[in-house]
C-alpha cells in the first residue's frame, strides 16, 4: 500500500460533489492511509472525511472524526497542523450538536466556549462564535438570540467567518423568524445579485428568502426562489431540512399538487434522514401538505411509500400517512423540548402543522392555473339502453377481461375520447383484480405509467411527473428501454410545462431514441411532437421547427394534423405569419382531434 494510492483517491474524491460516492472514496483513502503507517497523512484524510460526512448527509459520523483530529492536533500541534480547518469545522460541530436530541445541550455550549477560547488564542475575530451562539439560542427559543445577533453583525469578518452567501443567509433566518421581513430583504439583496460558488449557495439563501418574499408581497421572486433552489436541494440527502421548507412553501401557496410530488420523491429519505431535526421538519411540512390535500377534497388519494427494512412498499392513504407523519414530528419535537428545557421546537412544529395559506394560490409558472377541487362522487350510472344500435360502453368492453396484461394493453394507445373512456375502465378493472394478487414488476411499471396519464387527464401534472419518475426507474431496472423512453418523453414535456427546464433533457433523449429506432405505432412522431411543444414552452421556436422537420410523414400519418398545428404555432412565434396561417389551415380539417391532442398528447 503506497501513499500514491491515497493521493490518487483523494484527487478523485475532490472531483465529486458531496454525497455517498465522495464519502466512500474518502473512507477508502483513510483505510489506505492508515495501512501505510503515515499518521500525518491519515490525519489529513480524516479532516477531509469530517467534511464529507458533514456535507454528505451523515453529520453523526462527523462527531467521531472531528473529535479524533482535534485531539491529535492538541497533542502535537506542530505535527498535526490543520488548525484553520479544525477551527472552521467547530462551527459545523456546534450546529450539528443541536440536531440530535439525545446529545445533551451542554455539549453544544461547551464547544462554543472552547471555540471562543481557540479563536481568541489564534487571533481571530469572534464574529463566527457570536453567529453560532445565535444559532443555538434560536434553536431553543432563547431571548438572547437578539443580543447575539447584534454582536454577530457588529463584529469584524475574517477568514473564519461564513462565506459571503452563508453569513447573510443566517441573518435572513434570524430576521424572518422575528418577523422582520423587510430588514431580511435588505440584507439579502446584494447577496442575491452576486455570483456565489459555495457548496451551499445560492440555494440556501434562496430557500431562506421564500417566506420573506411571500410576507412582503413579492410573489414572482418567491416562485423563482422555490424553483431555482429546489432543483439543487432535490439531489442532496444532506438538504432534507431545506426540502422541508419547500414542502411548507407549497402548503401555504395553494400548490398542494406540487407539494405531493416533492413528498413522494423524498418520502424514502425519512428512513435515512441526516438528523432527527431534519426528519422532524420534513415530517411536519409533509403533514401540512397532506392536510391541505384533504381539505381540497383529495383525501381518498394514496401516496407510495417505498420499502425500508421490514416494511414493505405500499400505497398509503393520505389521512393515514398524515397521521403517521404528524405523530412522528410531534414525538421528535417532544424529545427536543425535553432536552432543551423549552417548548420552542414543539411550538414550531405545531405552527407548521396548522399553517394556513399566505396566498390563496401562487402559480409556479405564468400559465399555471389552480387545480379544481376534487369533484363530488358521481351518481350511479343509468342502466344501459337495450338497443343493439348503441355501441358497447367502454367498461362493457373490458369487463370480461381477467388478464392483467390484456387490461394494460387496453389502457394504452389512448387517442380518441372513446379510447380514453375505455382506458379508464381498463385501469379500474386492473386495480380491482390486482388487489387480490401481486402484479409483476413490469405490470406495476405499466400501471404507474397509466396513473401518470390519469393524473394529467385530471389536471394534476405534478402528480403525473411523480408517477413517471417511478415508472421510468422501474422500466430501466427491467431493461425495457422502449417503454422507459416513452415515459421520459411524457415526463420531460410535462416538466417543461410546469416550468422545470430540466425536463427538456428527457424529452430530447426520448425523441432521439425513437427517431433512431422507429416503431410501428408512431412513437417517434409522438416523441418529436412533445419535444417541439416543450421547446415552444421555452420560447425556442426555431428549435421546435427543427424537431418537427425530423418527423417522418409515413411514421404516423394520422398525426399530420397535430404536426401542422404545432408547426403553425412555431412559425407564428418565429414571426412567419404567412407560413403559420398556411400550417394552421392544414390542421383545421379535424379540429376535434387537434383540440384533444393539444389538451393531452396521448402516448404513442
């Protein structure tokens, strides 16, 4: 074992973002460093492992590595000389100690006192010390938080102060918690205009500013902050607490459907939450979203909870999951309050659980409309007419089917209104039969795809994306590349329609896949149409026209009307009025078909 191996591993690790992959490499480097017998090298790797644990979503593991490296430094400062790194890591240690209710709060105060002693001894400002005394005071609801805040603001910044983005973010959180929203906005303004490259920025300050924007009537800024920051947080387990803030944002802005999408995407993270505090915050915010869904009449819906340990994956009814998450949040808050000797964490959780909308509805994109409340149960259908001239109802056509695959086949290829009625009946029949058996993984993936289509039909596009997320994952695991790309096409176009530009990559990949591998059912044309529509949403008409030019007229002749319709829109956006009029005229012979496809481009 050589030191070269260690340096090579560390170089590779530093090329990766913080997370499991980076942590595994640093852990491997530490094992190799210890095997060489080079204590100094092992010390230096261990210092970096503390950061990997802290920023990679495993702060509990950082306690041991930090304690070890600090003890090594104190024993022989000349040999173990990473003083600045250790002084910097003390800040994270203080913050992390507050996040675990089983750790006595005295430990945090002891580290703060030690931190102050070391900062003074090394000639550093106490600005960061005052900052973290404020953090602890806010955590317990201590009135001294205001005093430490003033000391923090007045103290001189130095190399151990948080970065130019993180320091104001902490101040924004203090001011927002005190209801001083305009002051918070003033502090954040110059930061938000800056280029921030810290691991935690700019997403952290954008997240902290969401309630500030809402409370000061800056709806557009609140929407933009949510969309930009969540895109970063959604990939980081360490940011589960921040994800909770985005859930709460959805719950108080009339975006319960978007909140449900976020909840379903991250629900499995609760089983490996970075800390009890993050778990508590996420559970409370998720319960808020579920309460709002129930109040909107969607209490009969279910949420897919992934398997964990001995718990099997299951679709959990909204009221049941809300009760579970509410109890989880309150129980954890009670542990914090018992440790802290104050009711502050419990009060915050209860405030989240009981939160009412700050605005009735804040569209997350200019074209968004608030989803309609769940309709009242439909009356029982009238008896069928006894006339042989009346076509059989769609449910009659599928009622005799007992084969799950045949029912899924009947649900695909929905183009006309009759097709859609038949698909819904087939899916209902599938659900009834599947309740008494265990569908295969492929059947489950196909049903999830159908559930996404159903949600689009019901106006719940956020919910559709969540279904397609899971369906694409399952198809990928099964090696069913064609079905996976069908799902990616629908998911990508829908994400773009919701204002998430990241969906364009999915739509493009699907179009490229089917253009290179055309199928008998016109999947290439469908994928290219969705791509063109997504590009139009992004105000890229020239690219949309290029996508339409790739359509093979022989691939799906019956889609010519829609191709002309989308082409007309693209030409109009490009300024070619004459060409647009000609294309739109060509699309007019079958307006019913065109209108249907505009509202819902069915699967191909």
